[in-house]
């Protein structure tokens, strides 16, 4: 939990209020707030305007106003605390100096606006513009309901910056048009970038250009760019998922002589039946499980990806019998948490031990002459297994049984389209399942109506 403390400092009777963020001995940040208070009116223990100064049953106008002022001051201070806490929570990836700079800039811009000097225009050079955009969007803007950029988004934008620099390090906004798009995608083709990756790069570049439009002229070409959604891309990597038979094989696979693989296998099965990302998976713990009034076990999960969104990434998931069996095996505890790197390594070994050797047409990232690229080919099933397979399996095998709406509740995707992107069953299988669903529905109808 992020915790900041308020304290007062100064030699004058009326002192400045500062806030301090010190989660450990290696990180200690103190910054002045816009608020002041006299020593007598400050409660050092509770870090607020002294509530003992409120006069109960105040009758005079002056006393009533004093009471109101104390409450208002504390409300303002609490709002300030909440904003700073949210800002820190959205920027935990920054080092000490960058975090302090971000906090100071936020306080200066939002609370000392009269002291902020007008700076230079948004950069025109693309590489500088991307860096500026990342810094600008590191602050929450409540007036536009915009949260700070997520860590993965920042990483993605920095990756785009490197790709564009490799293509042409001197690019400026006026260069970005349809001719640029033609030349850039041709270059990406030569470098073996997939159509899906190319679409993502162009989409992010368009976002950056539109951001700069407030201070720079951009080509109408960019505003009219149509970029195929990654969920529509025909050439996307063919994903894999576990069948019910494979899940059964995993459940009964004897790994008693290998604790690491046994631990990873249990996490793998939990990921399938909860449909969570690995970042959420490894944070699951016994204390987060509760029961509803019908006796269903429900677990609280915090999604790292949605920390900056409304609700702070909070969601609740039911625990199915397959998960409860694993917990029972471990005396009610979840498996031992491991790093995502080790998890991906171990679950491949688990699937190899299970004999999942079927050759599958897909793509694997490899070092090539053009860099780290996905190389298409046929690979044994176990070699293709990654942490994504949990979510992909849940969507693929349960969409037609539970309904897409229910599956979407589990994955917490914003749209059904994105949920179905995780459905890795081939078209023929999907159509066959639809026919089965129709046949089962007709059988149920006959039973209800007693049709011969």
C-alpha cells in the first residue's frame, strides 16, 4: 500500500506543509505542498489540521466558520493525498529522480500554476515528440478522465521510438504521410515484421501525431489512416490451447519427484480455470478468498494492467472445483510464487513431460539477421506453451458452453471482440460446436414440450 506522510517545516509561526514518500531506505522523497498552517493548528500524530480545535456546539458565527474551515482544510488535504498516491501508484516503474521530478511537476502544474513558465512548443522531431508524449501523459488528468500511461504502454512507445529511429532518425512531423507509410511498411516487410506488429506501430504513431496537432500541422493522410485492428489481422500468430483431454493428462501427471515442475503445473491449471494473467496469478493468496451467501468461494484479484483505471484493477472471480482441489492438496495454500520467466520455462517442461509433442503450425520469436522476430514453422506443442495459454484455453473451451458474455466477465475484457481474440479454436471446430449447441438446444426443447 502506498503511504505518504504530511509534516510541517519552517521557522515562522505559519509553517509550510510538506509530504514525504519513503517506502524504504533507498527511496525518500519530500516535496512542499501549496498549504500552510500554524503550529498550534496542526496535529502531528494524525497529520492533519487539528480536529481538537473544533468547538462542539459552537454558537458564534466566528466559531462556526472556524469549525467549517478546519473540516474543509482536511478535505482538501485528503484530496491532495489521494491524487499524489494515485500518481505514485501509476509511476512505480520510475527511478527515484524521475519519480521526484514527476511529482514536483504535477504539484507545480496543478497547484502553483501561476509560477509555471510557458515552455517551448511540442517537439517537431518524431523521436523527441514520443519522449515528450510519454512525459506529458505520466500525470493523471481528471478534467479529461485520462489516467497516467501504463508501464506496458510506455515500454511499447519506447520500442516504437527505437524502430522509427532505425528507419530514419531524422523524421519530423511533416514527413509523416502516405508516402512515409508506404516506405515504412516496405522497410518493415524487409525486416520481417508481421502485419500485426506493423499495424500496432502505425496505430501508435497516429496517436502521437494527433497529440501534436494542437501545436503543429499534420498531414490529412495521417488523420484518415485506416489501420486494421490486431484482432482482425488474418496473419496473426496461431495460438494454442489445451483440450479437456490434455487438462486431464496434466492433472494426473506424476511430478512428485520434481517439486519445481509440480508447483508450475498447479499454477498452470489454476491459470486455465481463472483466466488471469501471470502478473495476477502469482499474487493470489489464501487471504483473498471469501464465500458468498450461497457458499461459493470467491477470490479478490487486482489486475496490474488496469491499476490506473476506474476501480483500481479490482475484480472478483469464482474458484472452480479444479482450483479448490489444488488448494486442498496444498493445505489451503496457493503454490509457491515464481518469476514469470521461470514460470514460462517450467510449464514448457511440464507439457513436454506430459507428451504434448504434436507438431503445430505457429511462430516463435527467434534471433535473426533482422533482430528478434517471430519465425513461422512447425513446432512441437510443448515448445509453444507460454503463460498466455491459460486465458486462451479458458476462452477457447468455455465460450460455447458458458456463453461469451460470461467468459468476458472472467477475462474482464472491455469488449466481446477482444475476448474472442483469445479463442484459438479453428473455424471448422467453432462451426461444429455451434451445430452441437443448436442440436442440444433442440433436444432440450423436445424434452420440455414432450415432442416425440
